[in-house]
C-alpha cells in the first residue's frame, strides 16, 4: 500500500489541518480541506480507505441502507461514473466504491496508513493541536478533525476463557483479511444484532454445523434485496439531484416514504394489509408506514405482534420460534435489522439456536463453549457482540483540550457536545458524526458530508476573519444536551438496552446521545448557527 508518511526524525510536521480516520467522513474531509488550499494530512489505522467497510468483512456483510442513498452526493461526476449493482450493496462492493473515490480524488498521497493517533493535545498559547501516533510521528495542526467513526471500536470478548480457545476466534468487526474457510467446520456465532443476523444465513450454508448463541432476540425484517437493472440505474442517475435534495431534508437522510398516519387511525384489517404489503415489499417500508411507532407503546406493540406472527409462521420448530421471538422492548427501539433468510436458516438441520437468556454462556473452553446445558465443541467462534459505540473511538485516544482538560473526564458521564460537532473546552477540534448529532439514526454518508461542509465553511469563515480559534460555549452545549435528552425521553428509544444508550458495554454511563429531531431539521439548526455568526460558539 502506498504510504505518505511524514518525516521519521520525529520533528513535528506542521499542518493547517490533521484528519483522523479514512472512512467516508475522513475521505470527504480530506478532499474538501485540500480543496480550500490548506496543508492537510490524514492518518488511518488500517492499510486502506473505507473505515467500517474496511474492517467489517465478515460473511454476509452488507449495508441495509439503499445504495442510492448510501453513497456520496457531493460530486455528480462520481454519481454518474459509479454504478451500484444491488439495491443493498455488499461489503466488497462498498469497499471498491471507497477505493474508486480515493483514486478518483487522488486521496492516498495525503494519507498515512497503518498509523494510529495515540495522543491529541491542545496548546492554547500557540492555538495548535499536537498529535502523536503509534509510529512516533508528531504533527502540529491548527485544526484537528476527528473522523474516527461511531462504530469503530469492537467490544472485546469478555467471556471467561476466551484466551485459551484452541480454535479460531474472530470478531465480526475485525474480520481477518485472509480467507476463512468455514466448510465442514463446527462454528459458533455469539450475538444476534445486525451483524450476527447477516452472518447466520451465510455461515449456515457453509458450516458443517452452526450454533447461534442468542442473548436478546432482535426483530428483523426481510430485506428483499435485488439486482439493479440498467433502466433503473439510468433513471436514478438522471434524477440524482432531486433524490439527494429529498434525502437531505428527510428524517434519516434517505429517500423513503414518510407518513403522518398513526397506527390506530386505520382499522385493524387495513393495518394488517399495510403491514403485510410492507413485509412482502421490503422491511424498509415499515419505517414509513406509521407515524407513532416510536412514541406510542400500544401502536408499537401492534407492529411488534405482526412480526412475531411472521416468526411463528416461518420457523418450523415452535420452541425455536418462541425463543427467537423478541419480547420486553419496543420494535425499532433497537436498530431494526434487514435480513435475507435469517429466520429460515433455523429450519436447517445444521443450525441450532442456543438460548443464552435461559442458559448464559459460562465460559469458553479450549475446545468450545460451555453453558449449564454442557459444552458444545466448535472449531471456530465468531463474536458479533457489537461496539463501544459513539464515544469509544475518541475515548481510546488521550485527548487533552484547553487548560489540560481531559476528554475522559469531560465525558465521564457520557459524551457531551454542541451539535455533535464541537466540545466545550476543546477549541478547533471538530467531530464528524459525533455523539449528540443524529448519527445512529441517519444515513452516515450524507451526515458525514453535512458535518464536513459545516466544518469547512467554519474554517473558511475563521481564516477570512483572521480568527485563530473556535470553541463551543458551555451554555450552548448544555442547551443542546437538554434538547437531545428531552426529545429522546419523549420516544421509546431509551427504553431498550442498546448501543444507542451505552447499555451494551458494562460500566458505560447510560444516556441517549442521539438527536432524534430528524436529519433535515438538524441540518437547519447547524446552518442557522453558522448564519448567525456561529451562535453558541466563541471565536477568538
Ligand atoms: P449489536 O447490535 O450491539 O449486537 C450485539 C449482539 O451481541 C447482541 O445480540 C448482544 O446481546 C450480543 N452480545 C454482546 N455481548 C454478549 C455476550 N457476552 N454474550 C452473549 N451475547 C452477547 O452489534 P452489531 O450486530 O455489530 O451491530 C451494531 C450496529 O452496527 C448496528 O446496530 C448497525 O448500526 C451497524 N451495523 C449495520 C449493518 C448493516 O448496515 N446491515 C450491519 C452490521 C452492523 P444483548 O443485546 O443481549 O447485549
């Protein structure tokens, strides 16, 4: 892989801006900041671009946002040149797309790969960020852009005995770059979130036997993926500007139907028909079916019950169907999954569901997994156990702001920020798709673009006005946090144990750091703050 490493004599390399992370946010940031004529460099831990799509190469990995939404909108040339092959693209195609964009924009000449930021400290007198890496590089930059991603720190396997397993143990979020042959192997999958649900049907077809260790059952809906034909692609390409405009002003940053129809405004028969149509069409349609799914528990229960019925219809063994059936939390309060053949996989003779609510995993042994039911011997364990999300990546770096303030202390009770973009006490440190923005609920690529555009406009504003620094005000940050928390508390989201709330990581403070007012509204709020001379920020 081409390297663009800075000098090796450890003299600091002076930059206008340093970007951390070469996922879709960092890649676009590099393009934009470079386009402003600034001296900019990017450091990335992996050996290629792509971020989450570089690391997550597990069997079945696929995006459950439609390709025509989950792609850059900033360049019509890229939109016209790139052709998606499927409605929901698989990981290899998305990674190829990231590489295509990197080549097209000649990004790699300004990227140091296999380089991880270890410390990021602010020197207030010089108004500079000093960044050290695990390769011993030193950078000094006026602006530091954290494009480190909301889902980039996989949870480590915290089950006793994991280190003595003699077979192969893989994390879905750190999948190896060599081929993993599952044919004829006894495989265990731990975890049934979005990742596990994609892994199960694919591994079931290859493994001699697959054991699925499920703790909390997820609701999953049929993806109904399809190849995109030429006419459809031509139509999309002809209408991209309009489609993107709709997406930018939508709730989640995607082109999909929305409605103001509450569940109980239709008769039970009409409701059933709408749900059945959505089930047959694509699970994605469920999200635009009713307006009160995440505010009215009774309404939510109607839809949950419909999906429970589908599980009972699909899974042949009633006991397995019962164990796969989610109860005790609202549908969609955990991220909805879209699958291809997930429930059907349990009708195969070579797939066994292990219910960890009844029999928790006690330990991993040298040869397998032990619960109170006994030991199951396996050759391979796939841990699809999720992420230290939203705050994990930034907290894994030693970040110190003004007056020696440490991010670890500032975020001890949960991630705080103003607009998900900046943190009081940390001037000129910009977060891309950070906590308290709409991150978990928005189309990440469009959110990345909007965040980067806001940051670049801000930097241009500062340079034009001869300003050295910008920092979020404490009172503005407090008000934003109140707004995020209050909006969240009026929804059903905080009622489920998910990575949205931090409940998936033992000891992590439980908050709900996601702005749920909608992507379109969020854009307006950010734009208004800028238009009013960066209201809520102090410029020096
Ligand atoms: P996740 O949703 O957090 O699911 C992790 C699963 O592992 C849960 O079922 C969890 O059970 C289980 N688990 C964790 N620790 C365990 C333990 N010690 N023993 C047994 N089970 C354990 O993580 P994910 O599936 O990686 O998905 C995370 C997010 O990544 C998704 O919500 C989505 O935003 C994104 N993603 C997207 C796609 C896509 O676009 N299709 C695909 C994959 C991921 P509990 O719930 O009981 O803790």
